[in-house]
C-alpha cells in the first residue's frame, strides 16, 4: 500500500497520516477522507466528505463511521447501499447473458428453469431473479447499444478494412444477412461482426445495398474499405445444400427424419414465418450496388472478390458429379457408417479393435470425406472378419472397392486440407489462395499422368473445373485456361492474390518453385511491380513491436497446422510440402532464407 508516513512525538503519541487513495473499508472510501491513524491509542480518525465533521473509532473498526452516515446522512447512505447491491446484481446478470446465453448458446428459457433459479440462489441468496422477457426487452438492447459503441470506436481506430458479406438461413429457413469486419489494430489481426440482420422476402440487390449502405455510414467506413468478399453466384446456397458424396443420400435421409422429429418441439410460434421463407432467394450481387457509396480500386483491382472457399467447394461438386464409377464403393461406405451408428454389435466389435467410424454431416462434404478415410483405414482382415460374423457380407470391401476408395481419397485429399485451412478465424487466409490452387493443380496433373488411376473421369472433371473457376489467377502463371468461362473467375486475377503470399513469411516465393524457370521470373517481375504500386499508396509508420518473438511463435503454430495434415493413407499428400523443409529454421537464420 502506497502511503505517506508522518510520525509526531508530541506527548509520546505517534500518528500515521495515510493518503486518501488507500484501499480501506468501503464506507471510508465512499464518504471519508484525511485518514489519520494513532498507533499508541489504537484509534483512527476521518473527515466526513459531506459535513466535514471529524469521526473517530477504534482502529480497523467502522461502527462509528457507519453510525455517523446512517444518522446524519441517511439518504446518501441508502443510495450507496442500493448501488452496492445493484453492482453485484448487474455483475451476475451480465455474466449469465454473456457467458451462458451468448458464448455457450444456451436458450433464453434457461433463466425460467427452476433448477437454474435454485443454482443462482446458491451463488447469491440476495440475487433477484430476472425472467426471459426482462432479458429480451431490457438487458439485451442495452448490451447491444454498448457493443455498437465499442465497434464504432474500433472502426475509428482502423485505417484500412475489408468486409465479408454473406446470407445464411437457419433450419426453419429464416434468412439473415451478415457483415464481418477484418482489420489490423496495434499490429494485431482483428475480426468483428458488424451486422447480422433478418431478411424477409426476395433478396434483391436494392435490399442488400440498403443494408450495406446503412452499415458503411453507421461505422464511417466509406474511405477505409479495401476489399469486399461475397458469395460468387446465385445458386451457391442450393449447390452447398446438395454437396453430398454419391451413395450417401440414403444415409442422410434416415438421419434427417430423426432430426426433424427432435426439432419440431420448438416451432409452434413461427409456423407462419416458416411458410413465408420456405426457401432462400439469393441473387447475384453486382459491383454497382457497392459503387454507390465507395470508390472502386484502380486498374486490374476489384472492390468485390469472390469467396475462395465457396469456389473451391464448387470445384469439389463438379468432381463429385463425375464420380459415378465410385458409386457402389461409396454406397458401401455409407452403409457401413450407418451400421456403426445403428448396430451396437458392430460398434462394439470396432471399439474392441480400437477403431470407430465418425458420423457424417450433411452440410459438410469433408465430413463425409473423413468418413471414407476412416473406413479404408480399418485393415481389411479386421473389417471383413467383423462383417462376416455379423452376416453382413454384402458390405465387405473387396480389392477393387479399396482401390477405388483410395484413389477417391487421394484426389480429394488436398481439397479437404484446403477447406480446413481456409476456415481460419485467427489468421488471414487470403495468402493461401494462390499457393493452394497451384498445389492442387500440380497434384491433379500428377494424378492424371499416373497409369494406374481408376477414377480418370473424376480427375479430369476436377482439373477442368479448377482451370475454369480460377482462370483469372492461373492466367498469371501462363497456364492454358478457358477464357471467362464463369462470371466470377476473372476476379481471381486481382493482384492481391499475388502480393499476399509474398507478405506471408511462411510462403515468400517458395510456392512458385514448381513453375518453369522463365515463367517464374516473369511472375516475380509482375509481383515486384505490383508490390511497388501497392506500397506507394500506403501511408504508415513502421515500428518494431515488443511482442515480435511472440508473433513468430504464432506464425510457427500456424505453419505446424498447415503441415501436419499428412495421413498414413496418403503419405505423399501435403498441400505445401516445401514448408516441411523451412518451418524448423530458427529466427536468426531467416535472413539466409530471404
């Protein structure tokens, strides 16, 4: 405790004078000042802030101070007491809303649950219960206004920002339009949700533009916006809803029936809205919508960029459509996955051998892919023995089935890895686009040149779709591609996709090593000229942050994650194999690499 010590020796008395910022009892902190402590008489004295009267009591006792405030200043004492209780009440209430309802996604009805009320009384017997209506009509609006104010402060501190825009629908087909902010503040990458508003009726360009305009003006982002990432086509929603591996249709039909029975209990109050919004009516959004409020970036740059993850999944969808030759084998995998979650005997026999088959997810193609990988990772003699004992010989995977499934996994392995990496929430993913597309392209070309590939049609479909949907990017590397085959493919020619890997310490120029030497030199020259042009536009000061070493550790963690997806089933498969040779280089040796 920081105090000024004054000792007086008059009449053999010692007095300690303590500063007003002492952490004394709450009543003294609130109503008194000029605290004096007499060591020999074991007394302390304070001056009342309201009436300036001096009050004395036994040292470390506050009864006289409380008595003075209660008798002389009752109104002030009552207000202080109420505010003290309210602080505890507000703390617990905010904690319930923030931690349980928002962070843990528990339903609002939990506050009316009798057991939960008893729990809160165990936490604090004086706690005054609040009901669901109080939360929705009072507490949440207040918290919402505070969040808006904090977001406005964050936007004011940001020099440059990018936005991602998307439309979602819940299980009852109610549609929402979300806008997410991406920026760098104090050398830290930050992401915040700026808006998540309900959409009713047709999702026209005018309606989306009005909401976009409102958010831009509310947060004053007009002159700070660098890029917007949006859905790339009007049929994205339908395409992703139907992105199911061949043979898995019946698997999901049974699961959907079970889920629908569990979900009907909470739908009684929204039946009318359910019919109004029976399907999403997503529309192609033109750049003109955003151009009304923003200046379009200069030459070859696009204000609006397509969503890389969505485009990648569309390529996967094109490949799956050509996987008719793998239908019977994949159907067996789907049946095995269903059996593992419907037959106790089969699940227990697998568990005895330390194996399991995960439950596939209808809306995530790579979860179905992981199911296929898991099934073929079970040795043939173990799986066939169990199926024979259970008289399920029709589900036995023969040599041909395993060859087809292994080729299927090999073709889609890098797509799966890319899907996982591009879902990062705490690191920028734009630098992954160009290295990922080149890595997948070269891998598919190697697969196509293989003499023993059983799914040639799938490989050709993936190659054709990849070149068509990312033609704008691949043209930078002098790769023969169809011209403007898809409306959004040309937007991948934006030079930001070339600059981003260069500024990423994990990649630098390593991702260009598989190009022919002459082409590589021309690409580097293009990157250099683009970098100079970009750099000339920036206005910033460079400073070395104190946590430089910590950022290096974070970079190492991300690099580790990007190189750990090597699976025994496909040992040679890795999206960025060159990172395996560079990730262990020490911080002191980085200059040699550069």
